[in-house]
C-alpha cells in the first residue's frame, strides 16, 4: 500500500482556459452541430445548435452588463436543472460574474441564508414558486434588486436590458476574464453540518474537464449524449455539463428523475451519471419485477453470475465454456431487460457522491456493452478528481488521481487531495479555510481510505463518523451501511453505537419499493407506514441484509439490534441533503428518543432469581439474627464471622445475579427478534428480493 500518489501532468491549463471558452470554442469548431436538448411542458424534446446556444448566452451576458453586473458581481440561481440554468451559467462566466447556485429543494430559510451571505444583485427563479420566495427575500436583502423567472420569460427580459451593449463591449468584458478568477460560490450540501460556500475558479473546473478528455476519451470527448437530471447546484452536475459542452456532447436538460425511465428511452444517452441511490433503485426495480417464482430465481442467479463475470475479467481470469453459455443465457433473460430500460445507446455508467456496494457495481459492469466506473470528489475539488480511467478501471475503487492531481494518506488514515482543481477557500471564512486547506495546497477530505500500489483509492469511511463503542472498539459504519442499503426496500441504513455497549442500526424504508414488495408477497400494500415498520415479514426481509453485513465483521462490530422507522428521511426534516446524502448528526438528533428509548433502554430481568441466590440471601439474614442473641464477646466473634461470610456470599450472589441479568437481556432481545448473531450470509438477491427496471411499468413512473 502507498501513502502518496501523484499522477503526471498531461494537459496544463493556461490563462485563457475559462468556462465560457468551452462553449465558444465548440461553437467555432462545429456551429451547426447539436449541443443541447430540452423538453417543453408536454415533454417533447427541442434541439439547440452550438451557435444558437452561444448567441443566447451572449444576449443574456449583454443584459447582465446592462443591469450593472461587473466582474465579481454575485448572481443567484434558484432553480431545478434546465436549459435556461445552463445559459445563465455560461453568461455569468463569460463576463466574470460569480454565480451562486441554490438547490431548488432548499427552503425559503435556506435560500435566504445564502442570499444574505453573498448579497447578489440579481436572482433567477426556476418557476413561480421560487420567484415568490425570492421576492420575499428581496425585501430583506438590500443588494438584491432584480428577480427574473425562467417560466415567465425571464431570459428575454434580461436580454432586453442589453439592447445598448455592443458586441465590442461584450468582447472586451470577456477578454478580461482569466482562468484563476473566481467564477462561482457553491454551498456544500452539508452532510456534516451547516453549509459553507466554496469559492471555485475557472481553472478549478477546466483543469479536470480538459484532462478528463484524456483519460476517458470515448465516454467524455467523442460524440456522446448526456441526460442531465442531477441538480446543477451540485458541482458534479456543473462539471459534467462543462465536459459535454466542451467536447462533442449533447446535453439533455431535465428537472429531475421523476420520469427517468421514459426519458432514458426517449433521449437515448450514451452515458448516465448518478449517485448510488439511482443505481440501487434501478437494481431494486429489476429485482422486484422478477418476483418470487422462477423469474426471481433466475434473477438471483444472474446477479451472482454478472458479479463473478466482472470480477474474473478485472483479475485477468478467463471464462470457462460453461460460464460463457451461462452468460449468453443471463444476458438474454436479465441483461436485456436492464439494457432496454437504460436505452439502446448506453455504454457507460458513472457513480459518485457516496459509497456504492462493490458487488452492485460489478453487477452492472458484468453486462455486455456496459462499463461501470466510480469516481470521487468534493465541492472543494470542483467534483471528481479521483476516477477510474478508460484503460485502468478497478471496479470497487473510486479510481486514481487524474493527470496533475494527487492523493495522500495522513497518520490517521485520512485522505488529502491536491491539484489545480482545489478550491480557492471558503467564502468569508478564512479560519475554516486554514483548517481544511494546508499551506502547500492539500485539502483534507474527512474521509478515510487506502491507496494501493497502482494509486487506486478505496474509501473505508468518514473520519468523523467513526464509532467508538463503550468497549473501545472502533467501527466504521460505511461498509455495513453499504450492504444493508442493497436491500430493495431499504432507503437508508444508519449504523449507530458511539459510546454504547453494542452496535445497532436505524432503518429507513423506501416507501414506494416497500409497498410494491408487500404486494408481491400477498400482503397489504396500503397499510400505514407505522404498521409496515413493525410488520414481521418486513423485519425478516431486512434481517437478511443485516446478516449479510454482519458476516463481514466481528461480533463486536456487528449490528445487534435495529429499529425500522415509520417515516422517510427528507430535506424538510434536515436528514437528507439535496444530493440525497444522509445528514448523520441530524438523524441522530431527530431519532434520539428511538436510540435511547428503544435500542439502548436497560432491560429489567424477566426471570425470578435462581434458588441459589435466594438460599444465600437467607443465610445472610440468619447470621444477622443469630448475632443478636448472644453475649458481647460471642457477638463480637459473630460480627467478625458475619462480615467474612457476608462478603463471600455477596460476591457469589452478585456474580450469579449479574450473569442472570446478561442472560435475561440476551433472551429478551432474541425473543423480540432484535439480536443478530454473525451467521452465514444470506443471498442479497434471494427470492423475496425480486424486481425490475420498469418500476411497475410507466404508470408508476408517471406519478
């Protein structure tokens, strides 16, 4: 294992490598080529050429200048992903304005906090609801003078303000922007605490964009189609938008994943990017559709086959004639269904944002025509900087540093990153910047991991999430959670136990998948979640995946008890970030009564005291009574004898009682179905795991 790995530089960015230059160069080289598509209210696709997008960006940039925007002026964007979002983004970058994205799911309070912190001159709203929120905020933030609504002709209105701004004026403004100028402030999604604004430059993005073309040429640079449903407020989405625009890609802008399967079929992307939950849902849906009968057994066998097939190929092992026959069969029965749901052109699946179970990655990678890659990055590194390369892909790892970037491990096992893509610092928080970013340009990630001899990185957990039990055992919850999360009906698992006598877990159900699973089992899918959470069949199904997780660890690290919650995590409750990451501190706080009152409540012994203890207690009382009926000298002797005998009796009695308390708690726990022994692993795609990519066909999909 290595402690540090730095990749050799390939493309070195220059002062002219700005975000706007990606679009300008594309329009110059292929003006009539398609560059973007978007849907109207009827979900019909419309195509935009490179020259048309550039012209629209220039119109909006002129309008911004006419409104008083200058280099460094803040411009907020409070909207779901859409074509207009991309236009404003490039228009701001063109003239040196600083874009401040706000997640469309952020509450009024959260949006107001970001606007108050950055003092934008202009704010763009994605729809009427967001516009109303911004108008309310505008009354409280003196700097905010204009609010434009994308759904109410907002871009046309902005362009009108640029009627007197000439092309020469605009070109002069564009020429002043340099690669190291700040271009955006992105507020982190706050999975570990209060969001903070990361200041990012043009070079932070363009370095990883340009070098990405070198290491993933077929996926990122050659003609490709990207279906962009991730929120553009997230750096991952911003980065991949720039990649597609700067290469030979076509970006399909959609506001979310509500109609994802239908959109995949109509847009026909060549690659798909998502957080682990996206791929877990695809797998769960495929498993559910397969059901419990012969189709379910075939799906379970196919899962194991594709995982083994991918692992064998990665390790350089060949495939036996029997394995090849099986592969043909499973591709026709299971692989074909998954492939058809993802679209006929799809060749790449890319996952980032959180840990993904390695077997699940191998499942997709084992199918013909699909390459599954994982990457790793932070808001502070302008998204992915560790990634699996086209000719160097190790499924299960998050890859290795891209050209000119590096990773190292400190004495505590924490990973640090460096490269031209590392951010400028936190907005108006120099102390926090100094804590996170070292003087020589390395940034602390807060994640624990290892680096193999070839530079590939494996994430093992979060430094702040490490659980130290009452017995002093250090436990990383991430590996356990990854396995439990593969259960089709589990939304998220949160392993707990810091300072406690044993490890336990909170289980959040995916309501849609759970109800579908109940129906497939002949159970009541319409029961309230409070009943479903305590359903024995549901609990037994989750138990299979608890067993799987426990099979990989010692008993001291295993999940001994778990509670199934009757509500889903959400942004409104503060338990989920907009990028679907669990906010662990908020979860622990919200469910403190469950943790302390249900999981770790001391249990009263349920069995009467053994006869041995009762006899010893009576003996003590007899000694006491006898000592009261004798002379003083004899009494003195009795007192000494009583002390000696009582000490011995008390010691034995206490040991017996303590042993019985422990046995009683174990038996009580087991009777309640809560204690989990480390057993042989259950099949993660056993018969009750069935499902399918179609997600109960398009009717559910359209809801």
